[in-house]
């Protein structure tokens, strides 16, 4: 034809269609692989953080054991009441002895002379009590127990500071009477649970 406009339409060939489909699939595959790699890296970084936190906790516990601030204990100590029987240690002596130990870094305490109870409160999510029990002549009896604590996945949040308190109490009582008798009683108490 002369003098007319020519339009040439190219129909995609089979090879071009396959190339286009392959190219699109490849791009989707690359995106999917990148997303999976991001997830893998997130999991790896999370695992490293968890392992580092566990190692730091173990290192701290080993240091506290070496310093004599805690004793290696089974986790069930938080559900165990300790009854101390000692001589010549009335409630006023017990309170005076409590004033000599330093627990200010992890707990505060208050004594109530009328009920002969010492209450310990921690900003770390736990509480405890030391109660005077009925005396037997010159033998004075006291019961120490944790009364409340928060947990995460069933484990108390701050076992370290709980252990520091009971260790300090045990040492204080032994300083009053080195022949103190100790009776342990397992119990179950209310705790506040948290998944995260």
C-alpha cells in the first residue's frame, strides 16, 4: 500500500511468554526467599539474645554465690516455709538483728510488734513474712515464707533477689544462735502469672 500508515502488532511469541512468566516467578521466588531469610535472621538474633541473657544470669548467680549473698537452691524454695527454733531471741532482738543486714537494694521491711510480724516488700514483684510463733520456754520460734510473687511462664521473676533475702535471713538468725534448728515445710501460695 502506498501513502498509508502501517501498524505492526507483534504478538508475543511462545518463548517471550515463557520468559515473562519465568521472570515473574523468579521475582516472586526471590521476594519469598528474602522474607524467609529475614525470618531466619530474626530467629538467629533472638536465640543469641536469649543465650546471652541466660549466660549473664548464670554469671551473676555464680558471682552472688561466690560473694556469699545467695546459696544454690532448688527453685521450690519459694514454696517452702522455714521454721527456725533458737534460744534467747525474742522479737525485739530479731528486729534489732534485722536492722544490721542490708537488703535495701532489693527489699524493704516493716515490723509490727503487736502481731510480732515482719513484712518484706520488694519492687521486684514479691513479698515475704517472718512471723513469731508460740514460744516453748526460752526457745523462740519464727516462720519465714514468701507470701506472694509474680511469675513468667511459671517461673518466679526474680529468684535471685528472693534467694538473697532468705540467705540474709538465715545468716542473721544463725548469728543470733549458731545452734538454730530449721524445719522446712512445702506449701503452695498465690502467684501472679504473666506469659511475657
